[in-house]
């Protein structure tokens, strides 16, 4: 299934400052896939995080012990990746060590096995994919934080696709509205249309 939040009032002074989804991360087609859109005329600086062990103190069972994170552009190309946020993987749009910048962002993961990427992204569509190292499974969280709210661009949409289960393993989407005005949004829970063309995703959530 797919959970989505769209910004229906991009012109007002409030923004979606954070968008996140918690889900039970599996393997193959059932990893966690988070999509987001940068809308506007300027690049948007963000931090993406793949969280697992730090969910334990909140009473979340069966957390993903060692999450990895990939960032893909709208064409599907891998443009950045990370496994263990204190060790930067150079490649794609990542050209220098990021550990200090992640620490100074105020959003550094609390556990060294968790993953993070800081990226300055031009307007467009992006996908963050969370997997477990060595095909481990468990509950994980994928997040995007806006690091330059003053830029002439916004996080206009977040959508996460994952395999929805039951009890503690349903899909939970979170977002933060920042600013002084109400933010008009539409939230959608999508299932059956994923099983139809052009997606043809197996085992779509029926209802």
C-alpha cells in the first residue's frame, strides 16, 4: 500500500518541515520506498534518515537493527547511499565527508548503525529506499527534514510504499507543519490502484 501527504497550499508561509513513515521493512519488493517532491524554483537542502534501533526506547518491537539508505532521482538513478551515518559513502552527489554536517544539523541519528544523507536537491521527484543489511527485516523509519525552509522551494509531497501488516506493523506516516498559518493538505491511503497498470504491483492492499 501507499500512504501520501500532498501540500494543497504551497503559497502560504507554513511548510511541511518533516515527513516520515514507520513500517515493517522486509526484502525484495517489500522494502520501504519513500518518495518525495521538491517543488519551487530553488534547490532544497534536506537530510534523509533511515532509523531502526533508536525506536526501541519508544516501545517499538522488532526494530530494524541495521538499516541502509539509498537516494534515487526521478529517472531512477542512484545518486547517494549510506550505511552507518558516521561513515560517508562518496559517490554520486556526495563528494565530501558528511559526518560533521549531519551532527551539526540537529538531526543526527542516535545510533551509529542508522543511516543519513544530506543532499541539496533541485526541484524534482526523488525516492528514498530503506533496506536491512544482509536482508534483515524489522520496523524502520524513513524521514526527510527540510534544512533550508527559507529557500523558494518546498517539500510538496511525501509518499511511502510498503507491505502493510497488522498490530504494531501497520504503516504509520508522520509529518510536521511549521510556520504561523494552517496548512491545507490531502492525505491518501492507496492500495488497489497499485495492482493495476501501469504499476502491476503484486499483493496490493485491497481495502
